[in-house]
């Protein structure tokens, strides 16, 4: 360390000790688990070349310098203590601390930082920024505690706002202390005490989750230990298990969502759905009680295997409208995801399928996937048009379907699909877009093949307080499928949407479609929405004008920061043709 003492403008530089681095037939449970074991082994063998390799951790590091800069810096070479005042900045490797005053002990490697009243201490490291009312930090162990901390954590397209007392420490040290498990390429873990988490940017959020302890692994997940849910200042309930936000999957995957729904077939239903998780997995749960048919439920376990691989096993006990009975529907999956690339191997038995083919034809049946393998690319920029994105998918599968009228023998299907999506702003109040898809499928039965080309041309625009959207949809089909569940029919429709405010946060939304082939309005949706900066409550009435179809009424709540939260079990999900693809990059 440079020796000297005194008070003046400038900086001091100190050599420190090395820091820490981190781098077919009747269902049988026996055959089901044998199948799972076999296809996991096969899938890992096929994709082992796609594994993600992380650099090995360094066991040693060259000494790094500590630099302290401020308007006034003093240093006592006898005690090894330095003080900096006036826009002080301390840098050490990739860590930067900014505050009005910084006290540094070169012997113990301890740092204490404090701001002026109304200002904040800033800690930057590993590409993350944290602020607080005060900071105590150990450069030797790279541990620190921020009091009165506030942090904005990006999660997919949304942001988590965290406040409270926050401790920062290296990932490997967090593993040693049992705070997290496994390994991570991320160097830092954030642990909070008596913290509040919300997606509302306001000083007084519409909802928040409070917990005595929270763990934030940058780039991967946030874990709140048995938190309490508040709507405004009103306490609602305490979660019985941990509340987890999976950042790497860009979704608030672990939450509990209530809903109310009415169906002509099932009656009135009240349900809860969501999931609870642990460090590397989750269990998804859903239950609905209907006045007409009683209980429906589902459960699914998902477990991460590391390096982008995960496995899921689940079962659903639900109503079958085609056979008018409830039955068990087991399923399993083996997944791989990395940098937008996705691959999935899925198996299911008696999966309920319902699809409106056109205004006059609706399909209801059961499907077995024995199994199905799918590969999906990330969204890619189309080189000729800057605002256009392309995505490719390929599928191979073996399927067996049943309806009340017939049972289809097992059919093998393989094919590929190309999807394109683009947006073009037209001034500040309008936007033109298209969403198109071309697919071709081949089958091992009756020399069948099927080719489809479909697209939606649309315009989103505003007229004063009115939010509107208009669209034209057209589908062409060549060939045919030997199965019914994936048979496409030609379609030509007009879509129109309008939304207008009844107040600052209250809206009425109407959307309908007109079938040009049948010269009829085939559906209309009426919605009353309460929307603030982070939540949406929606009362929806779906008026189905087609033959043999039933109307639906639902009341649901959603967190706007996480639009791709997994669909709730049993809840009717309105499919809006004007919505952007959920995983489209911004």
C-alpha cells in the first residue's frame, strides 16, 4: 500500500489479499415409470452434445487493487485506516461502492459507507446494482449488508421491486451455509431480512409480499420464505410454503391464484391453482369445485436436472364432456431449454382435446401421446425486415385418439412449422402487424399429408380514449389428416376489438369475430376490467354463437408483469388474436 497521511483531494490505492471467485393399452403405473426411465436415458444421450459447459472456478487470483477516490481523502499508515468524504467512490475488482462518506480498514478489509440525508449508498457488482441507507462490506469475503435497501430486479419483461435489509455474498459461500443448493455461473446471491416484494412501481403498491427472509440468485430465481400477502395495507393470508419467482424461465411460476367460473356443462365453479417450489423444482396444484359435477383436481411435479434439463410427472382428474364422466389423465415430460432453444419429449394418456374447427364443427375426444418429440428454435430476426421475427419448430410423434363414435389406431405424424411475426409503427397512435404460420405434416397411414398456411393481418390504433384493433384472418388447407384432432379446416374471419374507460382504472372491453364463410358472428367477448400498474381483475362473459357450444363466465386476477404465468387449471382462458406472442423478444 502507498504510505502517507494527510487530508486532501485525490485518491489512495491499496493492494489487497486475493478475493473469492465463483463460477398403449390399459394404464399401468409400473409401465409408466419404466417408460419414464427409458426415455430420460435416451434423451440425455441424444442431447449430451448440447450441454452447457461453464468455466471452472479459479482457485487463485492475482491480488487486486483497492482504489478510493473522493473530494477529501485521509489515510493513517499506522492503523491502515482511510476515510473519504464528498462523492466518495471505492473500486475493488468488479465491485464499486458510491456514497457521501466511505471508511476503509486495509487490515480487516472492512468497508463502511453512508450517504447524505435523502441520498443513497450504491453497490455495484457482477452486473447488478443495489442501493440502501447504509452499507457494511467485507472485501475479503465479498460479503455485505445494506440497510434500508431497495432494488429493482428484472424478471423477463417485468420487474420485481424489493425493499428491506439485504445481505450480499458469493454463491459458493451461500452453498456452504445451506442457503442455496447446486452450482451457478452467477457470482452473487442476495439474502434479505424483513423484506417486501412487489411488481408495482408505486410508493404504496396495490399488492406486496412480505417475508422474514428472501433469497435472490441473480439471473435465476427469487425465493421468499413463507411470505404474507397484502392487498394494499390489508393482510390476506400467509403462504404455507416458499414463494418462488423463476427468473431464468421468465415467469412467476410459483403463486396461488383464485378464480370463479360458470359453465353450462359443469355449473358454477370456484377454484385455486398455482404451484409451490423448492430450489430446483416445484409441485403444481389445482382444484375446482363445480356445482354440477363436484371436484376436479390436478398435481404435477417438476424437477430441474441441471444444465437446462428438467423432468415433469403429473396426473389430472377431470371431467370429460364427450363421455360425460370424470377420469384420471397421467402425463410425463422431459425438457431441455437453453438460450431460447427448447426440446421436449412428452407422454400422455387420455388427454382431453377440445377444438372448434370452424363455426359448424367442434371436436371433443381423448388423445394418447406415445410419445411426442418437439424441437423449437428461438425467435430470430428476419434479415430483410428489421421488425420481423421468425421461429421454426419440428415434431415427431405417435398418437392414438378416441371419440364416442370411434377409436383410431396408432398413427405416426412428423412435420415442421414456420411462424412469422412483425410489427410496423404508423405514427404514435397506430401499429400494423401480422402473425402468420406455415406447416406441413406427414402420416404413416393412408399415405396422408396435410399442409396449412394461415395468417392474421391486423391494425392496433387509438381514437381519443378508445383503444381499437381490427384484423383479417385467412387459413388455407391442402391434403388431410387420418386423425380428427389435428385436422384443419379452411377459415376466413374478420376480428374487431374495442376498449374504453369508465374511470381511471376501470375499463369495458368488447371483442368479436365474423365468419365470412358462414356469414355469421361466431363469438363475442364482453369484459369488465380493473387495471392498475401491476394487476388486472377481469369479469369475462364469452358468448359462443356457434352450434353445440356453451357460453362461459369467469372472474380472474393476473399479475401484469408476468403474462406467461402457466395457465390455471380449470380456468377458461380467453385467446385474443391481437395479443403478441408471449415469448417474443422486445
